[in-house]
C-alpha cells in the first residue's frame, strides 16, 4: 500500500485548512497540526508559506480543470447543458461546506493578492483559463444554435467568471444558495439570448 | 483647532491599512504604526481586533451610505442615471488605488467571515442595506417608465450587489477596470429590460 508522504499530507490538509480559514488566517502551525506532521517538515518541503500557497492553488485549479473537462468541455453533452452541469457542480461543492468556504481562488484574490505578486499572477492565470473554457462552451452553444450568433462569447465568459465569484461571496456571507440560484437563473433568462430565428 | 484623538487616528489609518492589506494580514502593530500612536493606545480604545474591525466596517459603510444618498436615492436625478452615477463613483474609488484594494466589505466577506460571526453579520447587514437602496432605485425606474414594470426589483438588486462584488474582485486581480465596465454594460444592455410599450 502506498504511503502518503508528509509533503502530500501537508498539501491535502493544508488546502482544506486554508480553504476553511483563509490563507492569512491559517498559520504554518495550523497546517502542520492538521496534517499530523512535525513543523520542520513544512520547511523541508516548502521554501516559504507563499510557495506552499502557490502549490495549493495548483491543486485546487487542477480539480477545477478536471471539473471543466467533465462539464464545460464535455462534447458528449449539449453545450448549454454543460454550462448548467458546471454551475450545478460548483453549487454542490459550495453546499458541501454549508457555503462557508467559498471559492479558494476568490478567497486568495481578496486576501493574498496584495501581499504576493506571484499569487496574484497564479490566480489570474486560473481565472483566465476558466474564462477560456466558458467561452469555448458558449461558442459551441452558438454553433449548435442554442444561443444567438451575435453573442460576444469571450465578453460574456468574462462576465460569467466574475459574477459567479460575486455569487459565491454572497452565498458565503448569507450561508444560503440563493445568490447562486439567482445568478444561474438570470444568466439563462437574460444574458444568454435565444437564437433570433427561433 | 480640534485635535484628532488617538482613537480617530487608529480608525482612519487602520481602515486604510486593512483596506490595502486585508484584515488578517494587517497586524495591530501595523495599525498603530500607521496611526503614529503607541501600541497601548489600541488596547485602551478597542476591546479586541474584532471590535476594531467592526468599527472600521461601520466607518466604511457610513461612507457607502452617504454615496448611496447622493446617487441611488437622489430624487433630483432620473433613476437609471442614479444607478450609473453610483457605479461610476465605485469605479473611481477602485481606480484611486489602481484597483488594488477592492471593496472592504467584499474583502471582509472572503477573509474574516469564518473567523468571526459578528463580522459576518455586520457585513451581511451592509450588503442587505445596499441591496435595499438598489431595489429602491430600480422601483423608481419602473415608476418613471425607464424599465419594464415586470422586473422583480428585489431579485435584480440582489444580483447587482453580488455581481458587482465579483467585478470588483476581478478588477483587483487583473488591475484593470474592464470587469467593472463589462458588468455595467451587460447590466444595462441585458438585465434591465426596456419598457414593453417603447
């Protein structure tokens, strides 16, 4: 049976602790305690807390990209159904912690960007890639005749990524899914126009 | 000439420091250094860092309410012009720090809500009041025939408050006003429907 290395334990448990408490609020001591490893193990494996932060963003982003591949970019589903599936999965992951944790990328954006240019650039790269996946899904919806061909897919994808961050933030503050439900409803009712011919 | 009390200095300079760095990242030492007062002065005036946090949210929120009175609730202006004026003022205040600081309420929401139920409730109250002011402006726009009478003003006001937080967050990460411009454009083009009779 494969042994989980201290490095892996620090990353997995550290991601959980940072997601729950915020990067600035989670001390290295909190992280090693959660991982059940000695404090020296952290400094053996990570040059700094910032270096650790960049690695947990990578981990979180890899999960986000895997979700994007199963939903937004999944050509086995009709395009708008992919978008619904992606939003649904996001809502479920928010609900799994009673909305409390929010999106790790958004938390880093609010909390740690000013402290670290590397973290800001890493978060920006993740948002940009997500926006590209949403735009790809919207272009597929245009090609399939599900939404109007005049839609500026990149522009609306940027709007979706940003607005969803806002909905996550309000869900976190209110502890309710209503902001997420409202975003999805208004997105499909108002932002994504039906084809003109229909 | 009125003398600025240490308490006022801590609040004014502390608000600035917390807005720049985030609540968790700003230590009491950073705050008293910026205020130019002895560390003991902080503990004389505030029972805890959380109590100080609640007071700077009050200060920030009072400025936000004053802005709302000059824009969203200003009956001297046509309703949709009030909404534009409010968004414009928000964009200018974001631009004054090259987008870096974001919205203090949003930063607290991402950063400190899980640490403090009092802060979460205070931030939620501020968002709720803001949503009520936006809804009031939208109802005036309906009454003035500027937007469709079928609009659910409370629902759309909730969407506006949330989405604007997301746009602020993306402006902060990108360092650009584009997410704010995009939000305002799509809001007026797609979310707020023209009256059916026009």
